C-alpha cells in the first residue's frame, strides 16, 4: 500500500454528484423539482438509493449531463463502481432498467481472504464482485472483453461513501467513527452536564444493529434522536428494547409520537429541539436532526487531509478518510477516454455540503476537500 499524495473526489467527478436530497451540485443540471414530472416522481418523495424512483432520477440526470458534454452522443451502456452487493447492486440494476442500458458493475471490498472474483450474471447486466480494490484493473479488462468499454457512449456511476472515499474493508471505519463522534457531540452538547457518555455509547451500540433496523429504518438521524431521548431520562434503554422486541413499538414514527405526547416531561431546553425534529418528521424530511448532521459535516471533514504528508500508510488508514487510489486511477483513465463520470452518495446534503455560514468561512463540500490518496 502506498500514499499517492493529496487529492479530492472532484478531481475525477467535478461537481457531477448528488447527495441524498438528489439536488445536483453542478448547477447546470436540472433540480429535482424540474425532474419530478418528467419521471413521474410523486410530490414530496425523495427516494432512497435502492429504489426504482431514485434510478429514474439518476438516469435522467445522466442523460442531461451527457448532453452538456457531448451533444448528440447518446449513452449506450452503464458502468457502476460500488462497495455493497445488495444496496449498490440494486441501484445499478435499477439504473440500467430506468435508462434501458446494458451494464457492468464492480462491487469491491478489501478482505483478508485469498484474492478472488465472482461474476454474477443478470438480465442484460453483470456484477463483478471482488475482495480487492486493486481488481479494478481486472474489471477494466473485463469490460473490454465484454465489448462494454468506458468511452464517450458510456456513463460511469461512482459511489462515494466507502468506495471513492473510505474504501470498504480498508478505510471505512474512519467514516463510522466520524459519525459516532457527531452523534456523541450533538447529544452531549444538548444534554450538557447531564450527559452520561457511557450510557450513550451503550445505547448507540445496542440500537445501531441490523436487528433494530425495522425500528430505526437504518436512519442515523432517528438513532441520534433516540439516544438523545434516552439520555434525557424520558425512556430507559432496557424498557425501549423490551417494547421493540415484544412488537408493541414497531417504528420510529410510533416512538416519536409517544415522545410528543409526553413532551411536557422533557427538560425545558430539549422541548424546542424535539418540536423541531418532530415537525420535520411529520413533513417527511429524511434528515430531521439538523444539529447532528451539522456536526457530522464537521467531524467528517476534520478527518480529511489533517495528517502530515510524511505520515505512515498505517496511520493514514486509521486516522484519515482517504481517497481510494484504485478508484481515482481508473476513473481518471475512463474520463480521459471520454466516459461520463457521475457520483452518488446516500449521505445527507446537510452532512456533506457546508451551509452558508460555513461556506463563508471557506469550508468546502466533502467531494472537494483534499485528503490523502492511498492504494496499491
């Protein structure tokens, strides 16, 4: 493994990126409000990455982006680079379907097993599943052999989180630590002297497990809010877990309704926080805990590029969120061949793009923050 110097994701993606709210960072591309009627997206719905409605928006944006760069040149094939077989695999298959394109996808993760590749054939597409990020070179050859080149008639979709940044199996735990620190900072600041750090960590670790996803919807805003309410003393972790396991508490919506009914019992300085989050949940906002996401932006960018250039690779891997050099290298090569590159992130905009106050201080969106690039 080697340090390849400083880089940012924008080096190969520019601003061709959407975060969770599906608002293109590149202002030349149409906003979601203009796309909605064109792709039959219901008003108010912001679909998640694995849903077909999401794919329809992305397929439309890919075509719009290609028209900006290569007017009159159609997209004929899709190439996808991600890190999870289920979420990225579904997103890839749906985008192929929405665009009517054949596709090939690389699904990578670094593991200690002997190097191996599995090709999973689909209907008009295939997954190239590898346990080494260095297999991206092999995937490029695979695309050529399948007569599926990354050229001007190809759209390349690159996942950001734990793919282009914080490679899964190699560097992803630094992203996780930044998020946990953001929850801890947010809950701690709001609870003040009453904050129980050990109790918080126990609640977070317990509820941040797949078996509780039906309750939290695997939504970190919901989890952070739940930890705040537990820290306030309104509910106890054991009784909350018992209610969930007994099937009496089946969703976060039911939980926050119950908190609202008892909001007079909350400490006075938390009532306004609860009221704001509750209102956002009622409006369908997928990221209702704005204080948490503000802190997540800060804790994430604080872990990007802060170590010296002479730091060891081992220290970089455990201390910084890094650009994945293998993704950077192949993406730059594909860009040089004329392929359209476009980035997807399921990370909320509020945790990825600075607000007006932070932007005035010179803060940048995470895809433009320079950090070190490490790879084989």
